[in-house]
């Protein structure tokens, strides 16, 4: 191999890489065809196309996951081709510089990934101009936005994996660190959130599905579903991070000693970091498994801590064996390092498992609350916005009485979601499931006060707009029949239903909710459905159905 005149590119090495790894580019193109081009082409004349348009805006988890995985594997394959002990020994005996190896490999990787991306973007623009779509919203702007999203995914996944590959010396640790750092935002946010929700009564579990955080980029996409200025800022940051890591990796690669290639890490000081990461990954897996299989986890704090110590011990020494590449890791020096890790774990338990800050009983004072969003099966399963002080005081009473009730997650007949929107712009959200006995003993009187509150009732029935209204008839917990109401009958139904809620006892209302023989479904739009449970004791509503001729159809 001859010395290249350009110290950052070697033509012969480039041809060798493209000849060996062309399959990556083909796989990328096939992925784009199967994930985007073919489904959009097939669904162009149907209503289903609206979902594919959403995928282009970034909310397609599977597509993002597959593309980011290909980017990770591309970095691993190209880098390991020359950054392993055998190849490095051979290549370094030839007249080729490290800068040529690194940047030629990087350019080859970018070509393998961006050529399919550019081709796909061009085809999508062609689609938007030539194919008659059911929803004509496949504009050039959407296609270019999608291109930017895909570029951010590729640059970040490739850059961070490239960095991990340079600081590690073998394929195993390269893959482990690459996957870990691509999931870092998920790990940092989800780990503590899941712990807090498991041991602090009322704290919500993460609202986005667990698997949606499988890559760092999906974390951002679930913060901002659509392409907004804020999302564009995130995209720019991710692209900048990816590019920066590529240059940092190059700076490190030029200084790596040949004898360290093939070890778990190329610098001894990095071993402890690799061990900590490995311990976190292994112990987190056991932690999530334990939490997901225990419905009464909040009563098992001591058990959780003991299991955490045991799996941390096992995870630490497995990771230490991998980092040191030896089985002889049980010594005083390593044990001292494990004790330091254990101290950090204990501090975490103090805050998140034993709740020393009393987060569980935290209720904002009325004066600090701008408004409250309240939802329950007693509110038509809708979010009700409340901003007057009297109504907020009633919500406070409901919240306090729920906290007084015994916590029994195995018997959850009713749910209550309360979100305090504070004057300073912050929010506090709590979500509770309580049994019928707890409701009758602690919350029933508070709910009756809410039903007689004019502001609350106005808000509930103000949210009822005509799109489609139906009455569901259930038999043996299964929907037996549906009766649709005419638009002219809607206003009278609202009046009768409100009068019943204001005058009936809570026992009657609870009986209707618990038995759900009949339910009124008010569909305001595709995603917003109000549900009111009734029975024959709802006298005003039943009388109205008799007047309008619906009675015989509903109450068979």
C-alpha cells in the first residue's frame, strides 16, 4: 500500500472498505423502502396515509430504532476492521497514517448511510409531487424535515459509537458502551422516575412506553412529537454532539498506544468508568424486573435494598472481570471501590425509596396554584380545568383524604388524576387508584361537594360538544347494543344528566359506575371521548329518554 499524498484520505483503503461493507448501504436502502417508501405508496389512496405522514415527522419508533441500530453497527463494523490487535499490527507496519485510517473509515461510513437517505428523500419528494394522496401533506418541507431527523439519528448514533470504539480496545466493550451511551437519556431519566413511582404513592409511572426510550433520539421525539422550533434545537444539539464526538475520538485515536489495542479499554483510568457503567446496566435490569413483577412494591422497601445490594455486588464483579480481562478480581482494592459505589446506591435509596423529603404527602397551598386539572371516572373520564379557589379547596380535600386511605394496589376500582399548575410555572402531578371501600369511607363526601360545585359542573358540561353521542347497553360486562342520539336531542340530554348528578346520592352514582350497565359516550373528536355511567335511578335522564322516544331502545 502506497503512502497517500492526502494525510486524511487513502484511496486504496477506501476502496477496500466499500468493497467489504457495501452490504450496509444496501441494508440501509432496503430498510427505508420497507419502513417508509412502500407503506406510503401502498397507503397513498387511503385514510391510513395520515399515519405515515406522522412517521415522517419523527414519531415512528420502530423506524428510528432500526436506523439508529444500523448506524451503531456501521460504526462497530468499520472501526473494528482496522482497530483490533491483529489488523492494527499489520496496518501499522505499512506506510499509512492513523489520520488516513480514521477519516477514510468515517467518510466510507457516511457514504454508506447518507446515500440511501438522500435517495429516499428524493423519492419522497417525487411521491409528494406525482402520487394522488388521500391527505396531500407530503410537501417538500415535510420531506426535508424528515431528512433532518434521520441525519440527527445517524450522526448521534454513529458519533457516540465511534467515540466508544476508540476508548475501548475490543469488540465486546465497544458494543456494550455504544448501546449504553445511545440509551443514556433514557437511563438517566427513567431509572429514577421508575424508582420514585414505585415507592412514592401517587407519583405517575413514565407516560411514554418503556421501549420508546431505546435510543437517545427517541427520548427527544417523545418530548416533542412534532417538528417544532424546540425540536429543531434538539436536533441541532444532537448533530453537534455526534460531530464533536467524532473529532474527540480522532484526537484520542492518534494517541492510543498499539499495545493497548485488544484490551478492554485503551486507558487504564477508563476501566473504573466501564465497571460502573456495567454495574448500572446489570443492576438496573434486575431492578426493573423486580419492580415490574411486584404489585405491592411500596411495602417491600427493605427487600428491594437487599436485592439491590446483591445484584450490585454481582454486577460489579462481572463488570470488573470484563474490564480487567481476568477472573482474579476479588481483592481489597476492588472491594474498596465497590464500597464507594454502594455508598452512592445507599444515598439514592434514602431519597427515592424511603422518601425522606416526604414527597408522597406534598400538596401545594391554594395560593401557589394557578389552576388544577382533575380527571376521574367520576368526571366522565375527562380532564377538567379548575381555577377558582373554592373548587381548588375541594380538590385539596379529595387529595388529602385519598392519602389517608389505605394503599391497596390489588383493589383499584376508581382512579383520580390531579395536576397542580403552579404560579411559578411548575407542575405537580399525582395519580391514584383506590378501592370502592376506600372511596365510600374517605372520598365520597368530597366528591358530592364537587358535584354541587357550580364551577366544576359548568366545566364538565361545557366540554360536551356535539360530534357523536351514543348510549351503550352492556350485558354481562359486554357491550350488547348501541343507540345513537340525534343532534337535536343533545342539549336536553346535557340538562337532564347534569340535574341528576347534582341531586342524586353518591351511592347511586357509584352503583352506576361500578356496574356500568349503561353508559353515555360523547365523542368530541377522534381522541376525546367523555363517558357518563347511568342506570334507571337517573330519573331526569330516564324521563328525558321517554320523552324523546329512546327509552325502549336503551332500557330493553
